[in-house]
């Protein structure tokens, strides 16, 4: 049994950012990174905005990222509220360039960098978590058990550690993404493309290597009526688009659409336990925000500061500030999201859009009210 100051469950962007930031800010701390991912396991998230540049530089991995074969992206095109495509140019952003990711290479880069800075990289997953006088007893799937003064839940939407501690999510909608990898009819210089339709919206982006991802976003209870879990239903619905079908070549598509949850969610983290949630384990954003990976990196960095203050000086104020930051950040995000969905008024009688035009208040979230927000 090993003893650690911090055990981070999950080696995605949020978990790796926490580990890398702790290594710089508090290098004396003994940190373990638990990586349960399987080799070749695909993750969703193919594009990142320019805001990622300073975060990667802060974490000391910008040079590795720049050599990773990712493709620059200078804008997003959207047919939202109008049948015509409109561009959002990154030219006017301070860093100007976003990126289309080789996601597998991006994840490997972060794990490689983080594993070189932590005390231990444990290739397993957490199967049991027990509170002890001096911290936590953490049991892993490889049969080992370890002690840690502080644990970080970076397990993504599963929020495995938070759930084991009795914390619960507040779900705001039932959005899912139905994703198919296809050939590309363009080189991707048009940037990411978004197009709404009566049952939701489409998203596509070319990725390094010549392929592109094509995703239909709708609510979970609409997948079956639309036959989106079948390739035939997916292709038929895509054929009705005006813009996305012009850049996607589904003749080269293989396999069935992969369906993954994409709804907005806040994980109630009001607790006195020495545990913080980072990335999607704490907040889940609608992919239309384009901010998922940036949010994950940023939360890992700020969590590391709070954890270090608590372990070094017994100062818990940073933990409270971090949790309040998540609440306020989600409230701001939700308000912006509702305003954006309100711009699309072409199908006011369709269930998907009716659910979003009503909106939900997040005042209870910020006020530490843990009542569950029911999906419409």
C-alpha cells in the first residue's frame, strides 16, 4: 500500500492538467494519476478554440502540442437561426488560431507529460473509496489499495468518485450526440460547421488524416423515432441538410453511429470532504459552446491551487472558492446557452426547440440550493 498526498482518478485533459499544475505549483506533493483508459479508446472532442493556447503554455506542453500534427482552424461556420452560413472568425481573438485535433495524439501527449511529473501512474480504475481519519483508502481494479490525503474526481461524465460519496448531478437536458466518422469532401479549411434542423442540429469538422466527424445532436428520446442509431437512418437524415452533406462523404463511412451523452449538467459538489471534481465530473457543457476541453484544463489548474493550499497550510478557503467558481461559471454558461438557442425560431412547435426556448433558472445552483432541475 502506497501513501499519496493527492490521488487523481482519470487521465483525460482535466486529470492531466491537475497533475501538471500540481507538479509546478507544489512539486513536493506526492501525486498519483490513475489512468483507466484503454489503448485506442476514442474520446469525443475534435476541435478547440484559440483560448487553449495560453493554457497549454501554462502547463508546459505547448511545444509538444505544436509538434502533434494538429491542424489550425480560423473560424466556425453556422447556419443557426437562418438557412445561410455565417462565419465566426478567430482573426479577432487575441490568439487568432483554433485547432482541429488528432484527439488520440492529444490525449497521449497529456498523459505522457503528466506521467513524467507524478510519483506514480497507476493503470487501473477506482473500484472502492472509503473515508479514513487521515484521508481516503482507495481500492483499484488491479487489486491494490492506497491511501491519499486528497482525491480528485477526473472521471468525466461518469463522476465515479463523486457518486461514491453520495453527491448527485443536476441534469438540465437530455441532449445526445450521434456520431459517425466519414470521408471528407473538403480539406477542412472552412472550419467547423454547424447546421440546425427541426429535431436539433448537426456538427461536422475535418480531422487530421483526411476524415471528418459528423454528429447529429438531438434529445435522447428522439434517437429512436429518427432511427439515428442505424447507418441508414443517419444517412437519410443527413441528406436533408443543406450544408453539412456537401462536405461529408458518407460513402466512406464505416460502422454504426456512436451515441454519447452531451447534456448540460452541474454536479452538486457541496461537501466538506477532501475531494474536488474537475472537468466533466463537475460541469458538463453543451458541445455548442465549443469549450469542453478548455474548461477541463482550466478547472484542473484552479483545482490544483486549492488542493495545494489545503495540504500545505490547512487553508480550506481555496476549496470553497473553487466550488463557488464552478457554480458561478455554470450559471454564466447556462444563461449564454439559453440566449443562443433562443436565436433559432424556425421550428417553434418542434419538441427539441420548445424544450430549449423555455429555459431554466440556475439561481438555485449559485445559491447552493441542491434541488434537482427536471428536464422539460
